[in-house]
C-alpha cells in the first residue's frame, strides 16, 4: 500500500459487520496510511491498537483544532460542534456537569427499570406473534426510553428523534444548509424543553443542567442546548444499533451463543467481547489534529495534520489480542476501545453496558430458539453500521 498517495476512505461496506480487508492490509503495512474522504483534507489513518491509544489519549492531539479546518468527513455538513469538538479545560468543565448522572452507581439504579422494560417488550413481541422486528420492537425502545427519561422528553415526542438522529449521523450527500436546518430543528426543540424545565423543575438530568446554567453560571445557554442534543443522540443510537449487531453476530457463531445460554452469568463478559469484536463504525470520524510534530506507528505526523482512528481495526489487532479475529465470549482481558479512550472516552459507557447486558440477557433467555426469520435490511449512509430492520423468530 502506497503511503504517499491517499486511498479512498472509508473501507467498510454498509451490508454486514465484517471488518473490510483494506484495514488488515493497512495494519500490516509499516507506518500510517494516507486516506481521503469525500469531503475535507487528506488524513492519516490509524489501525493498530497501540497507535490508536496514543492518538486518542495524548493531549498533543486536539479535537478543538478541527474547528475552522476542512475536517475529513463523508458529507458536506459539518458535525464538529459542542463537547465533542472541545479540549480541556473547556471539555472538562462540561463533562463534569454531566458525569454525575452516568456514574456506575447512578446507572445501576436504573437496572430494575431497564430489566422490566425488556420483559415488557418481549411480552408484547410474544403476544403479537412471529416474526418480530428486533430493531423497532426491542432494540430501539430500550435506549430511547432511558435517555428520554433522563432528559424529561415527553413520550409522545420520542418518535421524532429517530428522524433527527438519522439525519445528524448521516453520511449521505446532505448539503451544509440541509444539515444545519436539521440541527436547528432539534436545537429549537431542546430550547423549548429547557424552557419547560425552567418553569417546572424535575428530578432529571436536564433540570440539573438548567440549574447549573442558571445558578452556577457554569455553562452558556448555547452550551446547555448543545449538550442536551449530544446526550440525546449519542445516548440512544449506538446502543440501539449494537444490540441487533450483537444478536446477528451471535447467530453467526452458534457455539458462542450456546455457551452464553448455558451460562447467563457470562453476559457481561460477552458484551465486552462483542464490543471489541463488532466494528460499529462505517469508518473513522472525529479527526484529531497534531499540535506538534509527533511520531505515530513509524510515521512522522506533522503539526496541523489530521489523524483518523479506526477503533474497529484497532480492536482486532493481532498485536494486542490473541486470535483477534475470533469471537470468544470467555476472553479474559478484552480491554477494547469500543467506548474510545482518553478525555473523550464515552461518558455514557456505564449506561450502554447496562442496556446491552439487560437487553441481550433477557432476549436469549426468553427465546432459546432465537433465529433470523427474514432478510436483514441494513442501514445505509450512516456513521454507524447495523440492521435497520431485522426480522426474528423463536
């Protein structure tokens, strides 16, 4: 692979969950790979585990530096805004405000509700009869319910977020104006919800953020709204996608599924291994910019150059994981990068883990004969890969 001539990126196909072959080629080629996306400047691509941890964790790589740059991206619309485009100390200030709601202790208080919701959804699926759509009937309602509870979103408004979320995560050829319009609609909705919480405070995350804004003056009104938007979109789309991904993967590895059914206590460990094994992203995004010359994986990255990190490729790096390309739900030490690394490590990781554990555990326990019952319809033109519709029987 010629490192000097950029290759078209991303590599993964939208149908299926396999890691595309060019990632393996890039991993095995000394140095970093030069890539070019549909829009933005050329970038270096990181595919090895140690290199990924370096770029994600080293403060010499900046997310804030992407603002004002022609950041590598799939569509014309730019997504670099809010907390995901910040560096410390601004990033730390906002993250601290939200972090209290996502501690392991706080999240564990939600486990009985999530477990009960999963059972209710399975009851409804059984009552309606086979086949059921695993996405619409099960995987999507769980995280949407939880995150909307945290933000105080009325139940009647929840379906609207599917449209907004898909648009904000889209890699389709949306123009800058179209993308800005969608984001404006969601921000306007959030502004109205913030106003309602000011009038009638509640015991939820949004009220806590409003109070931090109004009484502590710890964030601006724009930061408040953008933070709620980020929590809402990030808080449901990835989990709603990964649960069907995990089921699809286990059905392709019946020995692993049988082992999990035989030992339900292994579900938490299986979730970690599935997070490692399943490459969720259609491609790397959220470029980090070098603030000084830094050597990464044998390549000198010059100050001002963007670097993209492929978490999916890093999580299957044979240099870090024994039999990296094999699913092993009993793997003792996954230490994956599925939730990122460094200051931008996923804030909602404890909540996502809980939802995936409860959702997967309840499903395989209730339906020992779980199987595909039709053709899987895959998401297209999104930053994440997974089924848009997945018919199942039992």
